[in-house]
C-alpha cells in the first residue's frame, strides 16, 4: 500500500461511533491536531459532550450528527453534507459497535442479529457512502476498528465473535476492491483489551459483567494507531501486547488453544443472578459515564 508523504494539515475527518471509548479518544486526538471533525453517534447528549471537548482541544471545526450506522440514508446524508461544507474527506473512522454476552443458545435471535448487523451492515453502509468520494479525490483513508476477536474465537460472546469475523472479512474484500486507487486506503486497527464502556453497556444473558483480561490498554493508545493511519496507512495494525501470541497459538496449536481458552475466558465472569438486559444494543445510553468506568473492548 502506498502512503502519503508527511502529515496532512487540518484533515477533514468523519468519526462514526464518536460518543465514547475509542471513537471519542480519536476525536480528541484529531482535535488537538487542528482537524475539521464530523462526529456521528446514536446518543445526542454524549455526542454534544464530545463536541465540546473537541472544540476545547483545538479542532478547527466540529459538526455533529445523530445517526445510526444501520440507517444507510442517514449516513449518506452526513457524507453529502461533509462534501458540501468541506469539499473533501481525508479520514473516516468506523468505531461503532455493540456487544452481547451469553451463549448462542441464550442470546435472543433479535439481539444476536443486531450485534452482527451493526458490525457488518453498518460497516458496509459507511463504505458505500464514503468510497465514491474517496475515489473521486483519488485519495483518502478508511479505518475500521476491528478486534483481536476478529481473528480468534472465545466462548460466551458468539454474537460479537460472529460480528467481528464478518467485519474483518468485509474489510479484506474492500481492500481488494480499491486496489485500482493506490492512494485510497482501507485500514484495520485491531485492539485487544481496552478500557472502554462496552462491557458495562453490553447486553447480558446468564452472566454478570466480566473482568477485563489483562493487559488492558487505554483507548488513547488505539486512537494513536488510528491517527497514524492518516499519514502512514497500513493494511492492518494490531494494538495489544499479547495479540500476536494469542493468534499464533490459535493457528499453530488449535487443540491446545481450544482446551485452554474456555476455562481461562470463563474465569473472568461471575456466574450471574439470572438477570437479563439488552444493554445498549437497541438504544444508546444517555449518561456521560466514560470517565468512571473500567471495562474493556476486546
């Protein structure tokens, strides 16, 4: 993949899933760089809080749009507005995700489907909207936040595993489809455990909130890798000390991996009291609680 020479001044950046976690940290980092930002998420209150943070951090411009990645028309309208207001689009970050805990048997079909749809159809909706603009410019970068769990399976989050494996396959297909545009880049950034609210906000069926598996990175570390893709695009970036070891173990000694992964992963869970919740799978949380939460985005 070719890469641009030197940093881009005042890039125009669209961040989908900007209201918390990795998306929020990426917005702050780009704001400090003087970017022109367009922030998209489902929750208006949390999105406005991030808008204020980015203005205070030095963003040249900040616009916000409340939209769901599964609403293709809404995402297209956001992109159309960016092109009218700014005339170009340099960086698109897709960091939106929802999670459900519970076995495939226990997670209701509608919840399972929604988790998968957000990752796969949501990513496809963003790609359909932004790629014509990047092709017209003959340059630009689309960063898809995937996961270590897009490469290895674990029990008890089958919906999320299915979603992330499918999302990575889609990203790989997109990389092949833009080979005719050498300065249009599709990049994936795959974090391991990250300190974000996704665990606490997840749907739960038959289990309590797990403890994040160590080592746990800060979202700012992942955001740094995302922003690095703007100036030095790479097809795949991994964030996490043990990511490569885990992937190698899964690929080279699959029987040993299968023997160890279930008991090790389940040690992070409490048995649960039978309470079920859909979490934020269908509706966003409205409180701005990122700062006080200690959880993880695998």
